[in-house]
C-alpha cells in the first residue's frame, strides 16, 4: 500500500467526523429545501424559514464523500432534469447544489442551468429559451 493510500485511509474518516461535528455545532439538522439549521426538532411541523414539510436532514448523518467534480456535475444535471420533469421543479436539487458549491467555490457549475448561465454571462447578447436563465426567451409552442 502506498503512502498516499495509507494517508487517505486515515484522512477520510477524520474528514467525515469533522463534517459531523461541524454540523452538530450548527444544530440537530437542517432543511434540505433551504439549508437553514435548526437547534431542536421539538415542536416543529415544518421548516421555520421556508415552511417546507419535507423530512429534514439530521446532522448526525453528515459524511465526506470523495468524488470527481465532473461525476458530481453529471449527477446534479440528472437530478435537476428529473426534478423539472417529474417533480414540478428542482428547488431541492438547487438547494443541495448551493451547499455543494459553497464547499468548492473555485470549481465550475454543477447544473445545466448554471452551465448555460455561465455561457450567457461570458457572451453578452446570447439568448436562450431556458427558464430561470437571464436573457431567456419564452418557449415557442409552434
């Protein structure tokens, strides 16, 4: 086993534990829709910030995952598409992506909408028919 493999085996559990401890300091968990941490579940029937009644994420389940940014981009794009196609929107996906991007602000976009927005930003005058992207034109129903 190489030194790097030994180091990686030692580091990953420590990183995961660090993630768990950091999340616990913020609260017992957070809303997956808006990311707001709560100090206590008792008496809550919905998120105190956004009103979502979805199941919150417990801080004790925080983990560190090693993944290539391109793999993560593919997963997020698929989730984004599924959210729009089957769930009436990708709000939860965008909320999760926002938390992922905050961990690595130097990396590229993780969703198709963000990819297209980056193109629009880099090439003024570019128009698109993607809802939610600046400069988007309404879809032509013809």
